[in-house]
C-alpha cells in the first residue's frame, strides 16, 4: 500500500497537480494507495495540553493521529508532497511528524534508537521558488536521514520543482512527467 501525505492547502496549486498525476497513474495501474490530505482533513499541527500530557508515553488522543498511524502501519511505500516555504516544510506537515511518529509507534528507545516502521520506498516531492540546491541541506542532509530513515521510512528519492510559479508551463509539464516516471 502506498500512502501519500499531501500538505498544500490550495487545491488549485501545482502541488495538487502533482498529487493528481500520481493518483491517476496509480488508478491506471490498479495500484493500492491512500491519501492523507492534511489541510482537507483540518489536521491541527499544534499539540494541545492534553496531547502533551501523554506524549512521553507514546500515546495519541487525536482521532486523526490514530487514523494516520493505522494508515502508515499498512504502508510499504510513502510519498510526501509539499511546498517549501521559508526554507522548510509547512507547519501542518511538521506537526504531522511531531504528533504521528510517536515513541512506541514509529521508534523505540528500549535498546538504543530503533526504527519501528517498515516502509521500504519513499519519494519526497517538493516545490519551491528558489533553486533546489539551496534546500539540499534541509531535505537531503536533515529531513530524510533524521525524520524519515530514523523511524523506518526508507530509500528516499527527492524531486524538487524549482521556480514553480515563475517558471514556464513547459517546465512544470516536464516535472510532472518526471514525477510520473519516478513513482
């Protein structure tokens, strides 16, 4: 099962075109997939006091968090689609990692740090206005090894569409073809 985590709030965005390209390909192939659309789900990325009270116990009380954990348990592949804003991921996606990838679910401390998820293939797809090379330290050097691999979300490929809103239609079409060929 492929789980796609989508984090752009505007469904008229190029990020949504990326999501639509991927889901159309999967539909054509009869490939099993599920979408976590964080903005559409109205996911709250901030911890409440009650959530923080049980955080160190590895417990979740938000029904969406529990739903997302069940979805990830069934996954052998993950795709993350998000815009790079202010040099990083949107707050809603950061909150997803904070609240969903809990101790006891995504990792264990018992005998040293142990990843618990078993996701064998990952694609990280970002969009940005600046050149992708600028974001390499965050995405490839930090996000992928420290936030994905550390919990068992493995074998990541990163694709970035730079100059998303200022580039040409041809450039965006070429990027969608690259996405389709990668996933």
